[in-house]
């Protein structure tokens, strides 16, 4: 049976649902290129960890949803070529009709297919891989497995980062983080849970990341001025959670 796709609106925000109360994506109608949901903002925290003027050159988005991450990259990161992989053609159609998915061009390609298979079979390398794929019951399936995470790491460049949306209040949350830590040889970090219960985890490949917290704050201010994306609160939460030992983010 195919998954129902529902659209709702409240307070100037349009939401995507897959036949349940779970919000699969959101867009503020008057600010379509902003990231409305907190976890989507944190998924872009890689912009604090690499040189945001040059990085990412290439991005892979697995799970289109309401196209929030895709719109943000296309609008605010003109240096980036983005490949989207979405398993459900009707989600792509809904994103085009209701969520201002940009037209495909030399900087954006959309492929309807299985994200796990794509990562396993492609020979392309990406600076950034964003994984945000769930079914109507908020299950990630094969996207949350050791073979997938290992394959994703192999597809990262020397500047590569993987960012994954996890449901922090689900029973499998710690197991998911452990799988990422193992696949990335301990070069991984899980951000403290958002109010929604989502947890964003990062895995790093290639060049070592070692950034003092003061520089993280400077980068967050610059990013906010440039794009409107405010990751200052994320840096504060990382500090409060003890995730920056010695006042540095090391990954």
C-alpha cells in the first residue's frame, strides 16, 4: 500500500506528513529558503566545521521531504552541486507543487530511487552527505545500518562530513549513534537532543577538525549574517553538554 502524503498549514508554516502526525518537513511560506525546523538547522552545522566559503562543493541529500535542506543549499551555497535521492516519486511531486523545490539545473539533480542502493553503487565522492529519510512510522530502515554508514563514509571526500537526523527519543537512538561511531572510527559526534526529540549526528572523514569554541562562535555569527542561519544556540548547547572538551570541537 502506498504511503499517504498530506499537506497542512498553521501559522504561516506549511507541513508535510506521511499519513500520520509525524512532521516530515516544514516551510515558512514567506521565508521558503530558511530552515524552519530546529533539526534541519543543526544538520547544516557542517558549515561551521569546514570553510563555508568553499565548502561543500558537492552534496548528497538522501530523503527530500519538504525540500528544506535542498532549498537552503541551492539558495545559500552557490558553490555547491547537490544530488538528491528520494525513494518516493510522489514526495518529489509534492515538493515541487507545495514546497518550492528548485528546478533541476547544473547545480541540482533529483533522482527517484533507493538511497541505500545509490550510496552502495555510486562511485561519486561528496563533501557533505545529509541523511534524513523516514517512513510514516518514523523508521529509517536500511538507512540506519552499519553497512550503510560504512558505505557513506567511503563516499566522502577528504573534506567530507555526514550528517544524520536521528529520533533521540526512540529506543534505538544510542544504537544508531554507536553504529556511526564504529563506521567512522570514533570520528563522530551526536549533538544534544533538540526540543522535538531529534538528534543530529555527524561523522567526519579526511582532514581532522580541531576548532576552538571562540572560533566556532565567530563562524556562527558570520554564517548568520550571510544566510540567516543561527547556530549560536547549537554551540552553546554543545558546551553545556560537555561535548567540547578543553573548549575545542575535535572530530
